[in-house]
C-alpha cells in the first residue's frame, strides 16, 4: 500500500480553524490518562516500603535550547523479609539525595521489581493534562463564538469594498514585520507613508490570531481572525505543487478570495515571483516578490544579497485606490509562502 501523506494532512487542512486546538485537547486527555494509569493502576498490587539512596547515576543530555541538562537516577537499598535488595529506580531524584530515605513500592511476588512511590510525576501529568485540556476546550469554544460573531457582522461577500480605479498608476510596497511572531504587515507608498495595515491585537499560539485591519486613507477598520497555516503536498517524486492555506474568519482564505472575485496569475521575473491580481476579470494590481529592503534605494544601498526575495515582501504597481482586496491577497500569499497558485 502506497503511503499517502494527504491522509494525515488533509484532516488538519479541513479543520484548520480548530486543528491545533484539537491536537492539544487530545494531548491533554492522553496526559490525564497516563497520570491515572501511573497513579492508580501501575503497581497497584505492590507493597509500600522505605528505601535508602546508596548512589546516584548522572545522565547528561542536551535540551531543545542546546543547554546541558543532568538527570540523577538513584540506586536504592531496601529489605524485604530479612533479605536486602539493591535496585535502580525508574524516576529521577535531586543531586544530593545519597544517604536519604525515600518511599518505594515493590512487587511482593518478586521484590526485585521496585517503583518509586513519590507522587510528583503522576501529579504533574494529571494537573498538566487537566490544564491543557481545559485550555484547549476553552479555546475551541471561544473560536467558535468569535467566528460565528464575525460571520454575522461581516458576511463573506462584503469583505471588500467596491473597486475604485484611479487615473494614475502608483508604486506601493508591502512589508511584513519579521521581528516578531505576530506577523503584522502593511502597505506603504514611495514616501513610506502607511496606507493600509494589519495590526496583531491578540496573538494565539494555539488558535486564531486576531488582527485589526486598518485603512488609513479611508479611516476605516475591521477585526479579523487568521488561523494557523496548514500545508498539503503532492505525492510526486519532485514536490512542486504544495497547497498552503489558512482560515480567515473561519473560511479557507483561497475560497474567500475566490468568492470575492479574486484570481491570481503567477509568473517569474528572473528569480522573483510575480502575481497579477485580478478582480472580476480585471487587473487591480501587479505584485513582485522583493527582498527585505523593499524600497529600491534601500536595496541598492545594501548590495547584492539584499536582492534575495523574502516571503511577505512585495513591490506593487496599481491604479486601485481601494486597497483592501490587494492587501488581503498579498497577506494570504505572504502567510502561506505561496509560490504557484492553483
């Protein structure tokens, strides 16, 4: 049977408005289950006793932040029916525990089988699992409520205002905030005046991040929820048709754009990807992927490396005066690192 990675990835794409929270909910329930097992079932027939730590084995390892961590595994001595046993426990202790008495439990049928009887680890699993489960469940309910409210206040077809074509083509620049994990972005003109922006007002590591979309020219603003990015890939030998997407107010971003008459024509200009953005069949903007020094004069001042294209940075040519459709389209492309739109 050929492995199909879409069988694993598509459910996350389908549930992208809630997928990460569902995974955390499942993880929390698993932690609770393990805590119950270790606390109430594992070694339930064992006999409790006291033991003395006779030695500690050091075990060093590198953590996720490349710091050296040391675990201390104790060997204990205990007596059952006049016979002395010496065994290493399955749980760690503090560094200075040699010579101290700790609680254990042993198998009465085979006293050489011994477990630690300290509740710290099992309590951690139970409490940690409960916190994760309640937090994920609360986030799911909150997201459902937020999306429902946004759909009632801002129907899908009314995301964009009417197109208004000006007489003069403008040169604009789309800039993404790469300094934080919040992912704010904006469109500015040649004089670096911000015309339109998305400001992160509530960041969520699990669910939807809240953005305030502000049109500084028209003086209008609206709140939207952007979910986590999910990606599916083809099963070909050379994967070139990744499909990356996220939920916007609970709706697939590409479906939302399509429902608002947006289509995208992709191309190449040297090493840079280009995007012709059409609305209802007429071009409203042409965008080209740029480096982080998005203004031409900045790029020239910083040399050849500054010309390397970066996700979320674009140079725009447009006659469109209402920038909401252009902005959301580039927001979607930048968040998904989209290269080829299908």
